[in-house]
C-alpha cells in the first residue's frame, strides 16, 4: 500500500491567497454596486425634484405677476401692486427661515440620511 502524499504547503498557500484575492475583488465589486445603486436613487429623486421645482417656480412666477398687476389695478398703481406682492414674499421668506431653524431643517436632514441608508 502506498502512503497518501501530503499536500505541498506552498500550493495550499497559493490557493488560499488566490481565493482571498477573488473574495476581495467580489466584495469590492459588491460595494461599488451598492454605492452606485444609492447614488442612482438619489439622482433620480433629485431630477424629479428639480423638474417639479422648475414647474412650480414658473407657475408661482406667473401667478405673482398676475396678482401684482391685479393689486396694482385696485390700488391704481402698478408699482404698489408689485411692492405688495414682494412684501408678501418677504413675509413668507421670514416664516420659512423661522420654521427651518426650529422644525424643518433637522427633519429634512434626517430624511436625506435615511434615504441614503435605506435597505430595500
């Protein structure tokens, strides 16, 4: 009977090294895939948000011009109409900043963080 031959240690180490390299490359590729998926989700959301913002902005601009002219007709001064609409926007801006500092800022930040770490 022949005695079983012992595997060569260098062959075993080379095989383990090759397996480790393949595992590392697979992990790297998986990480890149997950990161690119998250970036794509954020990009899709941003594009949709930018398009919605553009359409809302155009609508608000047109309604503001119409309101300014209408208020100007009622006050018999177009300049006063634009002044009233501009003052209303300043009041809305002040309210927005007040709400942003107290309530909205942290919630939006947390929502963005959660969107980046969503596991679905």
